[in-house]
C-alpha cells in the first residue's frame, strides 16, 4: 500500500513538473487568417513563376568560338531534346552570337519569320527570344561564358511539379530589422553554381534579432525604395533546406527599418532545374542559427 502511495505521489510530482515546464515554454504566436491568405497568394505566384520560367527549362549549352551546329542529331555541337535533326548553327564571334537556320527550318522572333539574326543576350535588357515549335531559346552571358538557354512550353517537368514544401507558418520568424545603408561604393563577392564569383553592389545591411541574438544580412543588388534582396543560408541547410542558400525579398525600407519574413524564404531555381545559374549565399550571409521557416528542400528528388 505504501509503495502505491509513493508511486502516486511521484507520478503527481512528475506531472506537475511537466505542466510547469510547458507553462514556461512560450506558445507560438497564432497565424491570423489575413496573414495566411497573403502567404497563400504569394506561394501561388511563386509556383507560377517556377512553372513558367524555370521548370520549363530544357537545356543550357555553352558555345565555343566559331560555328556550333545544333539540332537533335547526337553529332551536333548543341543537342536539342526535340525539334529538327539539323536545325542550323550558332556562330560565336567574341561575345556576339548569330543564329543561322538550316534550309527549310521555320522559326520566328516576335512573331516574324527569321533565317539569320544576331541574338541580343539577356544582359542587354532586351534578349532575342527565338520560337521553334514549342521551344524557346535565347543567349545568356555568365562571366566569360556565352550560352543558349532552352525552354520547352510543353515541359513535362512543369506539368508534373508537385509544389513546394514549407515549414509551418511561424509569425515569430517575421522580424523587423534595422536598416544600415551603405555608402554606395561597397560590393560583396557573390559565388554562383558555376564557380564564378561576381562583385555585387551592396545597398546596405539589415540588423535583426532571433531568440535574443543579433544577426546581420547583407543586401545583394536591391533597392531600398523598392525592396531588398538577400541570399542567405542557416544551420537548417545541413538537413532541411537548400544547401547553397535561400532567397528572401522584402518590401521597401521605411523609417530606417525593413521587415524580414523568413516564412517567405524560398529556394533558388537551381533546386528544381540543372539549367539555372544561381547565386549562392556569400560568406557575410551564412547565419549561425537554425531558421525553421520558409521553403524546405527535397534532397531525394531536387537538384544540387
């Protein structure tokens, strides 16, 4: 009988301890319906962008100086996944690329038929987009590399995309940061998946706290009047999120402050396609904290 009383007493004490510990653990802030709806709208736009601009990519081909034959013929210098067997050539002289289509191959630019045309690259601000059946292609410049980026409007990857996976929404990861503007002369070296390093203008630094600890993120090419852009990674990149870092956009800076909503941290396109050339988190933006918010990464099916 005495042992039974002792058991009940100990059990009651343990239960009281658990209740007390639970009481000491702060509850997560509730997610209101307006915030939930805003997040879902943002996520829908994110998926639409992925399907239209990234999941539909079907190839990335770096050109060599001189003539580069292209088509579905495996012997071509540039092998397209579909289309004419011998479609023509891309001629590269310096950084200028010219398209010369083979006889009988029909393609258009802005709805007008073409046979030979100089291709303005993406860096021009008005890239030449060639339409060939369901295929679309243009020239991209990455450092000293000149390439052809190919898109397929009938992409199976875009049709079968299962959608992004996110951590549960947590309003505590929506923080207000102090904005420290730069002097306009500062740059930071930003690496990309190709191994290139690009000096990128810095508008300033956001200073914020998570769990009472101060952290900093350096903006990469954003505009305080329109919105900032960050590439960062954190300790979750070892297990749950994209190893190279995630992207984060903000609203404009107001009264020396900017809101960082890590629930809207999202993966770079390289997480879903091997044909993107994504920036990676620079050293300044590698945070020594686990931010369990935003988009996760499917290590089994994703691209590295």
